[in-house]
C-alpha cells in the first residue's frame, strides 16, 4: 500500500531545515511508519483519514529520533526548558506521545516490546 503521508505533509509538522532532513531520509521515515501502521492497525476499524494522522505523527517521531532536539538550552544566564516528557519508545518524542494518544488499540506502543520471562533455577 502506498504511504498515506507525503514528504510535504511531514515537513509541515516537523520543523527542521531542509538540509537537516534530506528527502531520502524523510521518505524512509514515512515508509517505515506506513509499514507499521499497515501491520499493526489494519483491521482496527480506524478510518483512512485517522490512520493517515497516526502515520503522520509516527513519521515525525522517526524523524525526531534521527534529528534529536534538546530538552533544555542555556544561553548566557537564561535557561529554556522545552515541553514534553522524554522517555523510551514512542514516549521519547512529542510526536510519539501523540501516536500513543491516537492509537487507542495500544498496538503501536507495544510494537517491538519483547516480553521477559524469569525462571527460577
């Protein structure tokens, strides 16, 4: 299935310079997000427009992981702290946190999470 999101749509919400996010990287993030949305959310009952929104923020999440932003910045005696919780997985970016909110099935937040088994010897 063709990606639901265009490079222009990704660039509209993911603010970075054109040189910081090369076109081939943007397309790679979009394609990966598309594969995940298709794999984990097909048959979920979400409309195509809703899946597109999830795919858009998931693409931006992958881009943000590649082009990481500071959570704090200090200039002289001034310190700026950027909003958002920083963690692992989808929680590691503001965009990923939006995906978590949008995906009411919880499928994407659990993607790639291996289950640990502890056995007593």
